[in-house]
């Protein structure tokens, strides 16, 4: 049974007197490429005739292609945790995205190689792999700066395109040309993850948007391979190409991934290329797991892992040595953690798949590769039913042993509550979750709950795409069936707000809070609505409730500051903004509000100091740039104001205010030509308030200029622009 568990195995040492290959003076580089959400059967080298993946297919021709590689989980963070630690989720404890980070005491692949003298660097392309979740352990550099960034809205995808990520990788490689140290480089590319939005150039000759995303990723991988070839590093590099999980694409009723653990989401590509040890064009037909990658990479690099569950398969991949009989474990805790449904745990052994669920499943993949015929559904007495039950019991016992083996590692912990930023990030990626699942969903078999999940997912997709009426049309009957579905209530409330129905939104939020009174997001929204309506005491009540349950809520503090400001209690407002800055010094919002408060009080120097602090961390903040310039104008230093207004114009080139303020600055310096030129630009961008122009004291020096008077006359004929 221990062999089936896949305890770490090292290749046997050469016998005395044997001719072992000479070890290279410099250890090999290691390049791990993980492409998110990539099904094995959508690549040309895995038999998909319509694929456009020449570079990945080339790797398969030059190395070994593993036919049956299986991921530990159909979700990004747990699966990558298994890849980089050699541990299954019951051992490393990461069961879902964002809920729990990798424990510091777990040794990662990067830590092991860093200790062996490697330079270690990672480039990830999705927020869910941010360094805060623990996979940055052991990396000298961990690039998780994404295009959407911290300022992304709740409906933006916090990700970085493969092109941008590879650009950064190439700059890093170019910067270490002279280095003599071996490197471990992990490159993660996110593009095939939904929603599918490939470059238009990839839409030709691909059957689906999903396949176009894969084609785009293949091109970017080609750029990386070319760069390694140019510096003669490719053949000295252990290159491992794989994915964290696949994509259902509608199979078994699931559109994407995260819920089920069938072949569509669990089987992944795995290619290993290393010419000194791996023969060209080899096909490995035995089972390999995500947890085997860490010890196998270390085996190829003549290194040894410590505590892992995976097996070192370097000998089996590089020669004809028979691999061990590996039982492949997979799990999905997302249905439980997101919706209160039952978790799924499964095992593959040979051609058999067993899934532990309220209605257990057994499939013979040799006869049923699509896993459509659950052999445990056969009535008692049906031919083969007794044998199926016996085999399922055997596999269930083996499954229990694997889980128990993982738990003995001692890293298991309960999932931590998700903070608001993490919830919004997961929602942006499509991982919606129910804070307090209705009783009707608790313990439900995901096979029975997938229709509900699909409806919620579709409503969220429509909301993200701006189709709020469509989302409301889906959610309204769903809430009649499941009135205690908090997530559905909150989603329909957001839609009603976007549709201009604040009263309907308020009622949905109140009903949601009646079901779960401690929801930060619902309380924040109600606080904002009451504030907008001038109901300051009601707003204060909702916001103070947030601080009772989440004392560090910066959003609540900032809004309380605005409540006090609106009530004329400026010192109290200042206190809330100061508390918010202390709670999270990296977030600019509180500094902006406090700076605005100082500006309104005429404390321009104090305001400018705060605006400058915002610009240090967020140099493209339009408001901070514009207002810092206004502070300098108010302080009588028009020349110092100009760089701020120029920066604001660069940030927002269609806004008229920077050009208008540049005109003010030029006029104050006596430069009539520049002032009039900037005013003309402001007019072209939409400024048309002739009355404001004529009463603005900063233009006193140029008011008699005929060009100024002509412009004022022209503007007077236009509808006025709101400042």
C-alpha cells in the first residue's frame, strides 16, 4: 500500500565500478512553466488537430510527454501549492483560493534550490497567486505586480497578460547574462482562464475563444524559448511544462472549473525537457501527479527533497526504469467552502476513477473515457454491480489512507475567514461564494447543486459585462426558490443600484443583513446610500457596526470621516482619516480625503504633503496630481504647480481640467501665449464655461488680450460645462 501512496523515491546510486555520467561543473538551470486552466487534450501534442501550439508541441518532441498527469485540485492556489511543495492538499492545508496560505514551515521547491545556491525568481500572472498566499517562500524575487493592480474595480480581472509577463521575464534574463549562478525560474501564465478574451490576432483558425487564448500563450512561450536559445541556456535547463488544472467547457454541466474533479478539470499536460538526461520524443504512459514534480525536478538536478508525498520519477522519465504504481489523489473543497455543499475527494488508480460524494461515483475510464456511466448507479443485482461496489470500497479505503497520510504532516488548519479584498478578487475571477449558505444547500451533492451554481455564475458574468437586467432576470426566480441565498441578494442589490433603483437595492441589502447581520460589504453599501441621501445618523450606525465586527476596516473609517465632515464635525472627520491611514498606510484613499479636508480649510501646505505621499505609491493618481498643483497655485508658486498639472494631463489626456489649470499657472507667470494655448486645449476637450473664465482671477493679466476675449465669446455660445 505504501507504494501506492507514492512515498518519495530516489533513483538508485550507480554500483561501484559503473560508469556514471560526469556531473556538470555548473548545476542545471530549472524552468517551471505553469499555464493556468489548460486541458491536456487541447494541445496538438496530445492529439487535438485544431490546436495552434507549435512551441509546446516542439517541447514534447524534444523531451518526454506524460500522458496521464493529474492535478491535486481543480483550482489555482491549492494545485500550485502541491506542485511547489510535493504535498497533497490534506498535508499542506491549502484547500481553496485565498482562504489559507502555505505555512512558513513547509519547504518549497524554491527554498530547496535557494539553499543549493540557485538564484530563484518567479513571475505570476494572477492575483490568486500573490505572495501573500505563501508561495513566494524561497524566491529571491517574486513578481506579482498585475496590470489591474490594487485599484481594480470589482469587475476587473486582476491578471497580467502572457505578453506582459514574458516581457518581464526577458528583462530579468537579460539582466543576469553575466551571472554564473544557476537559476530556478517559475513562470505562470493565466490567459486561458475565463472570461476568454484573446487578442483578435489569435481568433483566426482556432475553434473557440479558449483555444485562441492557448494559441496566444504558445506564442509567448516561444519568445521565452528563443531567448534561452540565444544565450545557450536552453539545453542546460530542466524545463517542466504543466498546468494547475483543466477546464470543463460544459462537460458534466460545469462551464469552467473549481467544482468537479473529472478528467476535464483534473488531467493536465506535463512535458519535461532536459537533453542531458531526458531522451527526445519519449511518451510516458504511467500515472504522474502534481506532487511528483518537486521531487522529480530535484532528482534531475541531483538534489534531495525533505518532507514530501510525491515520488522522484526522474529515473522513470529518463530511462526505461519501471515507475511505481501511483494512486492519483484529487479533491475539490470549493463547493463546501463557497456554498456549503459537500466536498469532493477522488482517487485514480489505473483506469479506475472513484469519487467520494453523497452519491459516490466509480468510472472505468478504459470503457468510459468521458466518465458518463457511474457504475455505482446500477441497481443491486445488476450484472457487475457487486464488483463495482467492492472496487469502490477498496478505492475508498485507499483514499482514506492518502488523506490520513497527508494529515500526519501536521500542516492542516481550518480555513481562515476571507477579507473583503480577497472576496472581491475571487469574485472578479469568477469564484463567487456564499457567506452563509442556505440550509437547502448544506451538504448537497455538487452534482445536484451545479444548476444553482451555474445560474449564480451566469448572473455574475452578466453583471460583470454590464447586463444588469439580464442578471436580475436570472436572480429573481432563484431567490424565490432560495430566499436565504445571501450572495444572490447582494448581487441583485448591486444590479438595482446600477439600474438606478436605490430603494430596491436598499431593501435587498436589508433582507440580506437580516439573514447575516455581520456582512461588511452590505453594511458599506447601505452606509454609502444613507450618506448619499443625507441620512447621516443611519449611515453612521451601519458603519460603526462594521467596526464592531472588523475593527481594521479602512473603508468604514474613511466613510465615517466623510459622515463627520458632512455633519460639520471636521476634527472628528480628521480623526477617522488619521485612524484609516494608521490601519493601512499603503491605501491612498484616506490620505486623499484628509488632504481634501485640509485643502477646504485652506491648509494648502499640509494638503500638498499628503497628496505627495499618495503620488509616491500611486504616481498615476489623477486626483492627487491635480490637487497638488492646485495647492501650489494657492501658495503662489505657479511654476511649481506646472509639473503636477502636466502629469495629470498625461494620466487623463481627455480631461479638460489639467489644461485649464496649466493656463492658470502660465497666466500667473505672465506668459499670455502659453495661457491662451492651454485654454484652447481645454476648450477642445470640452470646457465651455465662459462665465467662470471671465470671473477667474488667475486670468486677470490676460483678460484684456483680444485672443482671450474672442475665446470667452466663443465659449459663451456653448452650453456651460459642469466644473
